[in-house]
């Protein structure tokens, strides 16, 4: 016993001291990469012939080169260049020198001397041209080095006399890109006068090659002059005659560049006076250029004709009589020089009063052209737009139509004169031309009024099978003025025929008649008894309200009645009842009217001027009121959030201008309400087995908050960075709640450790993405977490969960800043309507096409985000991605989806309904792109181990349209 006690005493009071050994310092490893220049030198030395060397160079060109290795590689290439005798290898080396000069962070001024020296000894013209191209790259990489640019210009001037066209082309290109705009060409020149002389010298050098024997050099000279203009140098008027001569060149590339050159001169010197050849007449330069380019509309090359037609559309300073001559193939008298009365009397006196009879027909009228009659415009330029609109190539016709549009918008008189020509284009054989002409007529509709014969031609297009053509024509009729009531009646009859033939055009026709009625109330008034089939003595039968044609007539009449107070007196009793019905069901088509004696004295209360301002003030006050819930008890705070959410949703329904902002705020407050309910006191003071139901509720709330935050981020457009940071803050709170619930309910340490690591990555990702917004998040949940970040990174998972629970319950509501221009993405399915009881019947195993027509509002990039979902009664779900060609853009922030969805299923015993709706796809990786950009900026020696991995992308879909139910009936196949 004593021995045992003695052993315990020794165990308790004995102390073992361990002396730590000195650790040897760790050796630092430095990773060295093999030198690219050394590897290239070894490869080129191994080459036994020029073919092998060329293969090594081609293989080397496919690999990236680091910035610090570029200079060594360039030296190796230049060294091999001097040794090489094969032209193809030297050509490839010259090309590689140009590519290496573009390397980011490398300054090519150290290789300028070597590159210039290689030019002096080079005999091959192709290699010489490639070396000049390399010098051009070097010059563009050194814009702030005038000495280098000066040397390169001198080199270009020296080689301009080369016999090879490629060398002359590159020299001219180098002069155009590097020619001095505001400094002298030679170093000996001094002063402002010499500077201007130097500028003229650059232009004179280039203009000397306008007459080069090679057309490619002439084209390069014109493009070099245009390049000088783009860089800010004012082209001098002296080259105008040379450029005009090139308009009749034999090669289309020269003529095309010459058209652009004379257009530039017309914009620089529009009011300059130029003489007409072989006469004493003078005209403005812009008019002369307009006539010459009009002549090019009849060029032999269709590409030149397209360019000439497009160029005409941008010449808005031309005189009206020159403009109108383009619509008549015969030369107008305005563009022919008229002789004075004295000149005509002198001719009459010289000819004698009577004929002597000695010469046959000496008094006959002379048909030959008088030399004193000088045309101010070339006869080939007459009717330029007529030639363009009748061209065999549809590209020329489209260009002519677009040019007419631009010129007609700036001149009301010209718009009236070109109306007949545009209307004739409605009968073009190419759909694209017809569609463009309709759009053009829509753009100039404010300047024109259609006659009955013109309207008849326009309405004939309603028979077109193309839906795009018909809808474009409906929009044209919306904004077109007509002259007589017969025109209104004709348009109504043709639109009703269109409605009967194409029932899917119903909404477009109704909208068209709405605008037609509001634009022509006085013309609709005499037609009302006939349109409504009323009689002064007899009662007429009440029409069917389910007839789309009758609704179309009522839409026309009611919109005309808004501006015509005497019209309601012509209505019958059932018309008033139909008005009340349509005002409720089609309020966007039927305006509010004052109808006396019918009890329907309707005035829209939403027309107040200050209603938007008062609604915005109410929205702001609601957000301020919510910010005080931290001072309330839990039940009172939840009630306040409930009432505020209800008010904001009602505000969005009443005030469409603020619908996006009100819905956004209501959804955000909904997230806060769910979070508050999940963090209530009784859930966290009880053991887990006693509150399983509450745990399930909190888990569902956390998942719902996550879904709502993705809606807030991707369903609304116009968010600024602070609002996005607020959304991510709520999402981080929901993820913290999920992590706490996981630790309370799930057994096992490994899942908890991975969840904690992922949450820490989310915090770091938030800090990287919204570093600039952190000062606005003081005392918030994420601010407290960032303060505790060193402790969170080193503690155990259970302790981390306890810290999160305490921090989450102590964090208050983060106030949302009032959004200014926020719009919610919405979609309205027009077709199918879901009103038909007749099922779509098809054989099981085969497919049936269902037409989808939907309007999209405020959707960003719909071609990649919008999908169509079909839900079958048995629970199957199909998601279809429409083709990009199925989307149209009729206006800003508006898109139109017209597509077909193919349905298929096994045989059913009876018809049943499927649901069709639109989904908006999203991916959270779009917000983490900025974090990955930092990794791309790292050098080769930097480590990327310290960077946390990017957040895993979360992809999903958000329904953003109401579901439409369609009856279908798959029938069994016949045997």
C-alpha cells in the first residue's frame, strides 16, 4: 500500500522538461522555367534546311511567350534572320517580329533599329512588305514617341518607289496610320507655317499615288488619306479633282474608296464653290458630290451601288432641287442653265425672220443639244433613287430604301414626293425589302397623308403570309394619316378581312384600330350609324360580343368618341353595355369616356399629374417606417412587415410606373419577415427532438429566402452595386441559417466540416465582390463576421456554429435604399389564349406544333435566358429553348417571342389540359466573374494557392409569366 502511494506521489509531482531542438531553416525553392529564347535557338540550330526551320517557327508561333522573354526571343530571331537565305523563312521571322511586338507589357522601341536595318539589305519584295508591316505594328505600339514615328515615315517615303505593289501598299498604309497630324514631317522645318507645309506634304505624297498604274496601290492611297481624316487631319480641297477622276476608274475597289473620299470632302467643305467642266457655271461642292455619287448608283458593280446608295442617305446638306432630281429620270429644268431673254433675242435675230428656201429644213427646230445649255448634274445621275429601287440586287434596293428614309426625315417636301416610290416597294419580291420599306414609311409617317389609291396599295400587303410583314403594316397604319372617310372605311374592311383570314392577328388588329380611331375622330363620326348598324326608327339586333370583328369596330368607335363629344348620342342602349364590358376586359384598348345618361360617367382617377410623385413618396415613407422595427417586439415587428408588404404590392398594381420598385421592396421585406420568423425565441431555447416541426419550418424558410434572393437579383433590371450587395447579404444570412439547422439536426462531423468550409468561402467571396460597399454595411451581419474572421477560420465547426447563431440573432434589418429605375422582367403569353374547349388532337407517338406568341418586357439577353416549359397532367415537364431567330425587338426593353413548341405523349382516354409558361434562366456565376479576374493577373512566379476557390455556380429558372392551359388529346394509332 505504501509503495502504491509513493508511486502516485511521484506521478503527481514529477515534471518532465523537453528541450526543443533548433529547427534547421527551410530551404526555399525557386521554380525556374526553361528559357523560350534558348529553346528556340536550339531548335533553329538543329534545322538542317529551310523547311525544318520553317516548321520550328510555325510550331513556336502556336505557344505563348512571357513578357520577360520577348526581347531574348527577338534577338534570336534577328540573329537567324541575317543567316537565313530562304525567303519564306525570313518572311515568317518578319511576321513573328510583328506578333511579338504586340505582347502586353513589352516596349518594342529596342528593336526599331534592327528592324530598319533589315530593310536596307533585303532584296525580296514580299519580305520587304512584311517588314514594313512589322514597322507599322511597332509604330502603333509607340504612339508617344515622335522620333520613332518620324524615322518610320522617312523609311516609308524611301520605299515608296519600289516596283512591287505590296511594298507601296504598306508604305502608304504606314503614312496614313503614322503621318504627323500636328508636327512637321522633317526635322529641319520649324514654325507653324512649315508645320502646315509638312501636313500638305504628307497629303501630296499620298495623292501622288492616286494615279498609280496598279489599282491596289490607288485603293491603298485613298484609304491612307481616309485614315489621315479619321486621325483628325483636315484633308485639303485640292485633291477633290483627283478623287472625282477616280470615280470612273476601271476597278471597283478604287471606285468604292473614291466614293468615300468625295463624301468626306463634301462634309468638310459643303459650301465651297466648284466650276462645272467646259462652262462658266459654278455650284456648291456638296451638290456636285451628290450628283456624282448619284451617278454611281448606276455603277456596274453592285457593291459600289450599295455604298453609293448608303452614302446618299447621309448627305443632308444638299439643295432641294438636286434632291428631287433623284426621283425623276428626266432632267428637270431647274438643273439646266437657262438663257436670258437677250441671248434668245440675239439668236432669233441671227437666224433671220424667214427661211430663204435655199437649204432644206433650215427653219426646222433644232433637236441637237445647244452648247450653251449646260446641265448642272450629269444625265446619268438623274433618277438615282429610281434606279436604286429598281435594281436587280435586293441589297441595293434595301440601301436605297434606307437612304430615302434618312433624307425624307429631314425634308417634309421630299417625303411627300418619294411616297409613291416607297409604296411601290411594298410589292417587292423579297420579304426583307418589303419589311424595310414598311418600316421606312412608318418613320416618315408624320410628314405624309395617304391618298386612297396609295392606301389601297398599302392594304394589299395584308394578304401577305408573313406574320412580320402583317404586324409591321398594322403598326404603320397606327401612325398614318388618311385623307377621307372612304379611306377609313377601306382600311377597316381590309383589317376585318385580315382578322378573318389570320385569327392570330387579333391583338395587333385591335391595337391598330385603336390608334386609327384616336387619330381620325372626325372621319369616323359619319360612319358610326353604318358601323354600329343603328337605325333612327327600328331596333336592330344586338351583335355578339364574342365576335372579334365586332370588338374591332367598337374599339375604333370608342377611341374616336374620346375626342368627339357628339358621337355617344349615336350609340344604342346595348352599345353602352358593351362599352362597360370592354372597359373592364380590354382596358388597354378602350379609353375612359363620359357617357351622359347611362350612369357610366367614368373618369380615370389615375390621370393625376402628382400621382406618381405621391406614390413614390409613399414608397419612401414605407421603407423609413420599416427601418424602425428593431425597436419593436417580435409580434409587432412581424405585423408591421406584413402590412407594409401588402401595401407595397397594392401600390405596384395601382401605379404601373412604380410596379418594379414596389415589387422589389415587397420581396426584400418578405425575405426579412421569413428570416425573423425562423429566428424566433422558442425555436432556439428548446431541445432538437422537441421542436422538429419548427426545424422543418425554419429549413423551408431558409430555402425560400434563397429562392427569393435569386429572384431579386435576376428578375429585376437596373440594380446598382449597393442593392446587389444587400441582396447577397440576405442570401448570406439564409446560408448561415441553413448551416445552423444542419448542425442541429444532422449527425456526423464530415458534412458539417464541409458546410463550414463552404460558408467561409462564401464570406470571402462576398468581401471580394463588394469591397467598395462594405463601408455602407456597418454593424450588419457580414460586418460582424468579417471582424470575427480570424477566429472563425481557426475554431472548430461546433464553435463556429455557435458564433453564427449568436451573430445572426443579434443582427438587425439592413435598410434598403430606395431603388430609382428598377424594372421587373415580365412576360405575357398572347397565344395560346387558353379559352378554347376544342382539344388539339394528334396521334400518340407523333408530334403536334403549338404556336407560342408572347411579349417580353425588361428582359436582359432573352436569346440565352428565356425558356418555354410544358407541364403534362402526369407530372412530366419539358423545357424548350427557343431559337435566337424567334425573338424580335419591336422597341426598347421590349421583345417579342414567336415560336413553335412540339408536343408528344402516349395515348389518353380523354382530353386533358397541359400548362405552358415561360421561365427565366439564371446562373450565379455571372456575379463571381470579377473575383476570377484577379487570378488572371497573377504572374508566373506568384502562387494561386492562397486564393480561395470561386463559389460554385448556382443555376436555376424563375417562372415569370402566368400559366396558360391548353386542351390536347393524344389518340391511339390506327392499326
